[in-house]
């Protein structure tokens, strides 16, 4: 009897809402991706022990979190065990296909001595207190721009009681493609790289094992030169040591000597002009197998206690004057301080102050500033961002059209027309040129690149050109018509009729009527 009741209950259909919930849950993107990740963990377990406490994922929020992750891999003497208290992968805009940026946070990272041995860092294990190494936090910030393939990368790590390391790199172009043998090949342009090491007690620990001349400010520079020169000469083989290597040995000796005298911070960064990037390809990577000379030649490293960006911070007195009396600044000063506040670079990020300082420059026709403001405001104030993007139009930046299109996606058509109405009215002389010139003006106004985006002005120039018999201009009229949403065509009719009146008057004037 019990079995009959149980089978009957299991055979009863679920309520419709419960069926729908189960089906939606089964095919929810977060659930599918979580299952894929769990499958990857299963594959990893064929190589070692992998455990975790919790795993959560949200595609809409652009977040993946893993708690209490531990990976144990067999090694020569003892297992290499890496632990991570929390791992968070966060995307700034998970739905963007243009700007891919985000952050990877690893907190409470631990690594046993066996791992250091596997990484050929056994001497470090002798210096560090206790078993292995403890890193409270590792962060990786990345920003990739799909249209230009530019990549900005910043990695930060801190070893408790030892040191904090920061590595930053800027690539105006970065991609990895498949090589002839199916191996990945880097194709990149490097503008700047900076490595900064902050001493948190590691240098004091190292004093016990380092040669005394290397830790004495009076002899450290000479010791570095004497120790490093034969190594680089050997890397050069039968050739003389390159000038770039000699210069690096000298600046490294001076920089190390200064650090020994005040063991606070050591910075090594590229010394070439960031405006003229250096190319990195597969051939360059292969050359690195022969030694460090190609890297030294590429980077022309400089050594000091501060990076170029840190040395280039704005004068605090100038920033204070901009806050107290912005009208006293010259155009160049307002531009420098405003952009610094906008980017959060060289001065604290302060969007409101940036807009106050930069708005007059936009009104005066600074299209580069307008573009910067539009980019910065896209996620916080789409209407103001659109207004700035319109103002940037005459500058002709290639990426502007896509920016305008994205901003228009969620903007009412009436709002777009209202903002476009601020476009300067063309002079009578603008309509006296050949039809090809009129068509080009119409195209520029439609695209918003090379002129302020304005459907009415695009329609005006295209109408006059089409009336002169230009077939391409007639095709352009069709494109303009398609740019008007179906639901807004009734409202557009009044504007279209007004433009038609103006176009007829202008055409008659061209024809002497």
C-alpha cells in the first residue's frame, strides 16, 4: 500500500509554475557555466588534488567567486600545495563586446616550500620565515579595447613581511595568434612597462646572506657593475657587449646603491619614448632564449625610486588653485588639470571638477577633450556623454561612430534630435560646392565622424545633392530614412518637412531661381 501511494505521488504532474521554474533553472546561463567550470575542475583533478569550499557565478553581474580553493600537486620531495582563501573574477561590463576590462582578486594565497623548489626559488625559502610563502593579496587589473586591440595590464602582489611587487604594462596593440607550428605567437607593441618593488622587511632579511659589498652604499654600485658585466659579456658571445647593456649595468648599479642607502622602494621601467612603441613578436621571444640582452635592448631600462608617472604628478599648488579659482587657469593648465581629474592619473579622480574645467574647452572646439569626456561619462550619464560625443564629431576620431551608436541604442529618438539641434548651422557657402562635396558633408553628419552627427543636416545636404542628380546621394537619403525608428517616424515627419522646405530654397538659389 505504501509503495502504491508513493508511486502515485511521484506520478502526479507538478504545478505549471513549478515545471516552468525547473526548466528555467536547468537552462539558466549561470547554471550552465557553473557546470562547465565544475567539469574543468574534474579534468584538473586528473593531475592533482583540487578542492574548494564554494563556487558562485553571476553572468549578469560579471562575477565568479571561489572560496577556500586548494590545489595539491605531487613534486620531488613533498607535495606542492597552493591555497587561495578567496578568488574573485570581476568584469566592469560583462555585456560589452568593445571594452573588456575587469579585475582578478586572489586573497590569502599560500604556497609551500616544495612549490618554491619546483619554481627554482629554493633560496627564497631559506630566507622566508616559517614554511612557504604567504601572499595576502594578488590583484590583476586589465583593460582591453577590442577595436584598437590595446591592452593595459597591472599586477600587484604582496608577500607578508617581505615585499610588495607591482608590474604595469601598456600595449597600444596586443594579440596572440597561431604560429606555423600551431604554437601561440605574440604580436604586440609595447609603450611602457614598470616594475616597482616596495621593501616590507625582505631586504633586512636578505642582508644576512648577501655579500657585504652589495649591502654597503659606498661599494654597492661598483659591486653590481663588477658582478653583472661578465654575465652580460658572456651572453654577448663573440660580439662586444651592446651599449644598451653597458648603460643598464651603470644605471642599475647607481639605482641599487641608492636603494641600499634608503631601502624603501626600487623601480625599474622602460626608458624609451612611450609615444614610439617597441614591437614584440615571435622572433623576439625566441631571441630571449639566448639571454637577457634582447630584453635590455628593447626596454632601455631606467632604475630609480619612483616611476615616470609618479614623478609626473601635477603640482599640488596648481590643483589647489584650480579648486579655489578655476578662472585663473590658462587654457593649457585647465586642460592638464581637468584631464588628470577625469582619468584619475596625476591627480585624484574628480569627475565633477573635471567637467567644470573642461566644459569651456569643449565649447571652444577642443574635440579631443570632448571625446575623453564622452568616454568617461558613458556609464554614468548617457545624455551628457552623447552631447560630448556630438561635440567630438568634427575631430574625426574613427571610434566615435560606434560610441554614438551605442549611446543611441537606449536613448529616445526625441532626445537624440534635441541634442543634435545644437549642431552649428552651416553657412550659405557650404552649399555652393560640387555635389560630391555636399554628399560628403551629408555622410559626415550621418556618421558623426568629421562633423557633428545630425540627421536633419545629413538630410539637408543629401537632399540638395540628390536634386542635382547624384545617385549616391539618393541612396544616402534611404539610409537616413532607415536611421529613424519606426515608432518615431510620425514625430520625424515635421522635421523632414522643414528640411525639405530649406533644401528646396537652397537648391533654387544654386540654380539661380
